C-alpha cells in the first residue's frame, strides 16, 4: 500500500533522508522509529506531497507521488505533528468542512460516524478552542479519517498529551489497521512495541533496521542475557567473578544485581553457580532477560542519539 524506494532528500550539503527503501503492506501498522532529527517528519512530508524528494520514488495505493501527486494525496489521511485547527469552529463544523473539502460522499453522515469513532461525538457542538490538546489530537485524527482513505500517515500522534489520552489515541491508531494501512512516526520505544506490526528504525536519515519487533529482538540480540543477584560477596568480587567466565561479553550493574550478556549459543548458568559457591557467594536470583525493542534500539543507534 505504501512503497518507498531509494527516497532521498538533500538540503544543500545536508542529507536529511538518505536512500531509504521500505514497504507498508495493506492492513498493517508500521512505525517509523528514530530519535529526534532522524528524518522521520521529512519522510512523511515527502509521502504526503508537502515537499518533493531530491531523488528516489514512492507510491501510495499504487499511485506514484511524483507522477500523479493529487491522486496519491487523495488516498491519504494525514495528521501532522501540529494539528491545523480553526479555533472558532465547532468540532462538528470543522470535521464537516474537511469532509466536504475532501469530496466525501454523504459528508454529514461521514462526519457523525468519524466523530463517534474517535470518541468526540459528545463534543460535536463544542468550539475547537475549548478542547484539550488530547482532544485536538483526536480531532486531527477525525479530519484525517473523514474521507475514509486507504492510507493513514500520522506524525507523532501522542506527543504532548497526558497518559490517559495517550492510551486512547494508541487504541484508536491500533484499530485503524482494520481497513487502513497506517504509517506513524514516534521516538517512544514502548509505543512502537505496543502498537506496531512492523517497525522501520531510522537514524541520521538512513534505515538501520526493519521488521517485526519480535524478529528484530531475535535477529539483533540473539545472545543470552541473564540477570544475576549474588549475596555474601562485594560488588568488586561479583564483577570480577562474572567477567572471569570466558563466555561473558558484558556485565552491567542493574539494581541489586547485574545484567550479564553472554556469547551466542553459550550457557554459563552451571559454571556461574559453581564459581559463585566456590567463592563463598550465594546466588539469590538468576533469570533470563528478554530483550525489548528499547534494547535493540539502543544497541543500533547508541544512547547518545536518544
């Protein structure tokens, strides 16, 4: 439904988006994940026709964004990072305006249906200026949905709203997969893991990894991770003991214990128990640590970029 090939955007000497290629299939929620300044918004602006690419190509629902920009844009519902609203209009009037502008069939019926879908039906007569930021985000979703486009492109839809409203917006985004292809950008790792079928990780304008969250965890962090808590030994003694095991690659303090990364296909648990006992220690806890998307992300882009 969205196909991007070697898409590039250059500003003078700065390469904001560097030959990226990815697909967002029909009915999937695909997250464009990366730190601030990675090139996410620039990518979305090119896909929605707000700016032309320097080179490369992209299509929306089979329509090339350069060869037939108007037709491609008609297939997209776009929610920018800052929602463009008219404060003196009512909620219903604003969405109805967009329904007519987009050429929706039965615009009043569509307006009522979409307000119900984003939980704003009870606010239909409220002036936009009196809405909270979270409600304005949902209003932005309503205007993007009102013409029932096959593709939804959402730029940081949960930024700057309170936790309860974040949950509501995430639930709405997740439900959009029923009938739409959704591409949304975020720098919030937990959000991508909860909402996305697939993620595309972008850093410094380049795609550095893409796939399903579970696949990325397995592919990029295949090693065994253990959390170990040992009593009766000092911190220095514990670190020395852990690092003395040849298969151990990395040891990091984590609360009252340590996260231990082990080489691929290695299992140190029996040896660790034996060494701890011989050193006079007592193992209070030892368990595998399941890699999260956050672990993968930090490994790829580095903590300094987040």
